[in-house]
C-alpha cells in the first residue's frame, strides 16, 4: 500500500496533455514534452519516462500493482525508464533519443545480460505506437548539472554498484515467472520483489541521495510509486530542492488488453 503524503492538491506542475495528443504518436508527445520541460530552468537534460502498456506483459504488470492503490484498481503504468540522451530541443531525431531501461519484453530484441544487471539501451522510437503504449508521461526532476551527470553516469555505466539491494536481473526473472504462470504464482510485490523498471530508475537517482518513492510503505518499487511521487509529493520534493514537473497523456485508463486483431496478428479463435 502507498503511504499518503498528506497533501490535498495534485501537483499543478504535472500537466494533462491527453486532449492534445490522444490521436497523435508517442514520438510527437515525447518531443514536445521534452522541449517544453527543458525550457524550464529546473530541467537539465535528463528525464524519466513512464508507459502504460496494453500488451500482455504490460497489462500483467499494471494489474499486479492494484494492491498498492487505495481503490485497488490497476495502475495506469507498467514501465519506467531514464531518458539519457540529448533532448528534443537539441535533437532533430526524437525517435533516436537514447534511453536506459530494464524491460520484461525488450522492443529492441536485446538480451538483458546479467553482467549488466539486465540494463539495456533503447530509444524513444520503440515506444511510438499509442495503441500498444497507450499511456505516456515525461517527468523531470530539478537538479544541478553535476547531479544530472551523476544520475546519467549511474544509468549508463555504474549499473552494478549495489547488486545486494538492486539485483535487477533477479527481479526480472521473478516477474517473468509470474507472467508465464498466468498469475498462478504469488504477486512478486507481495513477496517483496520490486518491479525491475522502476527499481532501476530509483537506483539511478540514489546517486544524488534522492528517494523517488517517498510514498512506498516498505522498501519496494513500482511505476505506481513514481507516479504517486510526481502527483502527491510535490512539497516534499520541493523542500529537498528537487521539484518535479511533467506532462502525460492517458489513452487507456481501464487497463484493456489488446485484441490479437489490433496487433496485426491473425486471431487464433
């Protein structure tokens, strides 16, 4: 369960762009979001991405996080990553902007090597399809240039500094077992295994001693925690001199699984 922040108002610096981007691609959204946020003095060229996916792995992860929410509904989010490359204002190729992630089903086809703690590199273009990656958000955390460099260094190279606490390879295996068991296995969140993607984001920001999941009631991690921090913990983060801003588009609030026909596959039944 997520701890309540005590704040009564949502973060006004978190903007709903659904009406503007519901019928557009995610690359369009990412590009405009990064440009808008980078224009703010608190954004220093590094951001967090969130996705709410409608494929089978995404829906499984979203439903598993229902236990964290007060209303016990599926999370809006299934995946999180760190955008490490040049942002839209300095890049003409938004789809090619690099990111680092730990993914249950990598869109690049790269095997998550245990030697690198399952961390792989991709780019924003792999998450362009709004039909599959229906919910999308970009968040920025106020940081100095040195702090940005520290987070980027941990995301890109120093991925094995704390394997005792952040064994992302092991967490990935546990969640893959849960997915393949069709829910017959115990929910890993109940067993104390974090969602690997958000745990990676939290690990990166620990480089500047910042807890991105102040709402977590125990040492656990899920994309829902990152979202909760952005929405409801603005005062705490501002007091720590790390104000959080962002924008999002929500095309699938009900966590609906894609029909085989929607993916271009031939239905088997």
